[in-house]
């Protein structure tokens, strides 16, 4: 499912024009991105929880050449599904 599928389904269920639904969906995703960038945890009851976690440094390998590639420290987003989604 892509974003446009979400827009189409919400427009069907609500009867709102697709242009307005698309603006709302874009605003929702932008708010989520900003919250995650700032390190906040997003809890959507009945759906799940998005959280930012630190990622350790590591060593990977290039599958073609077998060369060792360092993987820097960073942050990653984790999603834990809610009870209704499991």
C-alpha cells in the first residue's frame, strides 16, 4: 500500500475531496517525521508505537566484493505493533 492508496480509502470512507484528504495525510506524516527527528515517541492506541533508538557501530560486508565496510553509529526507528494489530 502506498500513500495514494491511503488517501483514496480515507476519501471513500469520509466523503471528503481527495485534495483535502491528501493535505491532511501529508500533514500527519510531516508531524510524525518532525516528532521522530526530535526524538519523541509516537503512540497510536490500537495501532502501535514508533520510537527512536540508538544504533551501534558495526562492520558490514559488501556482498559483491566481500570488502569490509564500517557502519557508523546512528539512530533508527522502531515500530512495536499494538495488541489489535498482532
